[in-house]
């Protein structure tokens, strides 16, 4: 897998240490990782595309083979444009599996070359999710150690 490009797509609203964990693991397997932030306004994200991209860049600055981009439209088309061979997704628990399985098979139905590679984060990161992080922060809890420092700042600025 060493000479190949992989795409790690997601909403990253906001990125957590679990996302960074997956990026670090993927960077060991593929020559280049493109972290692809969805520009899908249907999801009504809490953070702007520019904010999500900026914190992802800051959180991966130590990884020279990782770049951060945004994409709109179908993921399989973006994959093709980037000449990437794999889609990376993180699997935290069995509960993730159904949605991920459906998406992986649908992507392969749309483009038979679209393979999905699932990576598991460290156990310490399995209970992290962007939505829980946002709720904790909104209600005044600490997110230290759960998200990169730049995301912590972003969350603090968002507090009422
Ligand atoms: O972090 P998320 O929200 O679970 O990521 C979901 C994402 C962005 C990977 C998925 O919604 C996606 O691929 N969107 C692009 C549009 C697309 O290709 N949809 C068909 C997926 S089978």
C-alpha cells in the first residue's frame, strides 16, 4: 500500500483526537493521505468549512504526507479525481458498523474500484464523537485531552 493515495472523508464537526488517531494510523499505511472535509451544507455543521479545515491542518502539521482539502458532490467522483485507491473510515464500535457497511457497499456500487479500509482507534478514543464533544462543551464541561488544542479553543469561542 506504500505508494498509494487514500482519502479520509468526513464532516469533522469538529475533529476529535479519535480522528487524528485514525489519520496517524492511515499515514503509516499509505504514501499520501488526503483528509477530505465535506462541504455538504445539508448536514448543517456547527463549524464553518474554513474552521474545520484550519484545525485539521493544525492538528496534522507534524504529518508531512497528510493534506487537508474539501470536497462536494459524490465521494467516489472525488476519489477518482484524486486517483486515490482507498477510502479510510474509522470504526469505533459495532454500532458504527451498519452505517459504515452500507456506505462502503454503496460507494463500491457507484464505482467498483472504490475500496474502503476500516481502521480502529486506540481504545482510549473509542467513545469519542463530535456530537458528544459539542454537547459537553456547550454545557460547560472540559474537553481537554479529547480534542486537539486548536479545537478546544474553537469550542471555547463558541460558548455562549
Ligand atoms: O463524518 P461523517 O459525517 O460520518 O462523514 C460522512 C461522509 C462525508 C463520508 C459521507 O456523507 C459522504 O461520503 N458524503 C459525500 C456524498 C456522497 O458520496 N454520498 C454517498 C455516500 S454512499
